[in-house]
C-alpha cells in the first residue's frame, strides 16, 4: 500500500493545478477526436470517392498542419499561449463542422486544408505552456502525462466511434467539434495565461530590435540559427520517418502477408493500450538517465521493433514488432518534447516548439512515400533492415546532441549564478557594505 501511494505521488504529485486543467482539456479534446482517424474511410466509404482523392485530401491536411504548427508557435510568443490555445481550438471546431458538409472533391480538399491549418496551431502553444508552468526537473513527467492523456482519449474515441456513427456519420463531426469547443472553454476559464514576462517585454520592445528592412532580428531566424536545436529537429525527423512506418509500410506488409483489415486494427490497437498501461511506470524508470541516452536508446528500440520483421512476417512477429516499437515511443516522445523546451529561450519557446512540430508533420508526409517506394522496388526485408540502420545513426546523433545540451545548460546555470552574485554585490555596495564574496 505504501509503495502504491509512493508511486502515485511520484507520478501525479507536485505539479501545478493549472497543468491539470490543461491535462483535462487535452483528455476531453482527444475523447472526441473522431474525424481525422476515420476520414479516409469516410471519403472512400459513405462518400464513395476514390482512394486517390482520399490520399490527396490527407496530404493537404498534412500540409496545413505543417504550416499551422509554425504559425501557432509564432502566435504563442506574439499574442500569448492562452489566446493561441483558445483561438486555435475554436477555429478547429468551426472547420470540422464545415468539413462535415463537404461533398465535392474541391470542397473536401479545401475543408481538409482548413482543418489542418487550424488543428496543429494548438500543439506548440500547449507544449510551451507546459514548459512555462512546470519546473525543469518535472517536465519529462508532465509531457509524459500529456502524452498519456492523448492516448487515453484516443483509445476511448476509437471504442466509441461505432456507437456515434449509429446516429449518422455527420454526428462524428459535431461530436468532435463539441469536445474541441469544451476544451477551449476549459482553458479559457480555468487555465491562466503562462506567457513569461520575458516574452511580453520582448514583444513590447520588438520595434527596437528591427533591422534596416524593418524585420525583427529575434524571431524564427534565431531558432533556425541554433545549430544544436536544428540538429536535434533533423535527427528527430529521421527517427520519425522510421516510426511513422507503423501507419505507412506496416499495413502494406500486413496486407501482402494476407492479414485482414480487422487484424491490422487489432494489432495496431496494442500500441495505444500499451501506452496507457506503461507510459507513466516507464517514465519513472527512465528519469534516472540523461535525456540524450534516453533518446538514443528509445530510437534503437523503435528500430529494433521494425527490424524484427526481417526475420519473419507472421502475425506473431507483427504483434512483437508493435510491442517493441511502442516501448521505444514511450521513451522518445515526452523526452523529445522536454529537450525542445530545455533548448529554447523563454520568449521564443513557442517558436521552438513550432519548429519541433515540423519534424512530426513532415514525417507523416515523407514516411508513406519512403515506405511505399522501398517496398515496391525491393520488398519488405530491405526496408526493415534500413529502419534499424537509420535508428542506429540517430542514436549516435542523439548521444552527441545530449552532450551539447548538457554543456549549454551548465553554461546557462553558471551565467545565472554570476548574475545573482553581481546583483548581490551591487546591493551590498549600495548599502555601504563590503561584498561577502569579494576577493583580496
């Protein structure tokens, strides 16, 4: 009983109340996330459109999401975390309802693009807000809890989608929009804006920081000139191209092996179930290790999951692949978000998170292309071996990036100590006292 209470406290204790309201909003939003997972089925099924159109619509959604992630990050820094969160959620609810009335190919394409432009602006603002309100030592746990809420809500929505469709497919769109609106209201009423004072000051003084062409020098350019962060995003992108094969090459391979769509659905569901069951216990175990090592190890585990398929493609091997790969995902996702927050400056945190989101959105576009081309040209086995080889390279990169992050954090801490020392010394001199740490 004591050990159970201790585990619960180490998992849920010590986080600010505002974080939990944000967490509840995320859970509510994901519980109603009916539309996007089933949109391709909706287009090819009830609407009787072609698979080519479904793929094109999905690509337009991905393009919109890639743009909105960066725009949402910029807005989170410029107008604040909370306004961006609430505004993007309300815009998302409206565009989802409009998409529910689209029928022609052009309307479906435009509707999917608009949903993509609205939906992903939420993520960088949310991740920046978590970094604002949660101390550095608890951020991996906070991001893990947020990731847990996403998967818990997703599991519930997938279980409930059959019940909802009994009232007609348009009900999916209304239910999704309703929970998205409820999430926005929860944040608007119960979550204070966490935008740091440094961000507000930087915004107020931005006119003094403009170059001769009138452009601010302290914006996305600053993020893109951060070599450590750009290397981190690029490495994450390579790893995610491998990870996203779970939705790209894996279903192709299962179909070629004679497995049905129902069997693919049941095997894929293992991913969400394991995250719900293991995310927080595994996060507690990994807390003792440095972030660079966690990212490197998690990447290797993801690659090993896919690499197992080089030894056989039975239903048991597919199950084992998903289990192993999910363990790597559990270690990678919250740790990667925490590293992104650690590398960012307070007043640019939204932009950092927006650029980090690009690794996720672009990988969703590139992964199906890579997986499809390799399987068509060479078959599955070279792809699975290649997946492991790529993750081995990313592991080496993450180890190096981890050392750079640690050095940067140490320099920042030294600078903070020096600033504190100088401030104390100045205060003592102003009071006519001899500074305590003055040297002879």
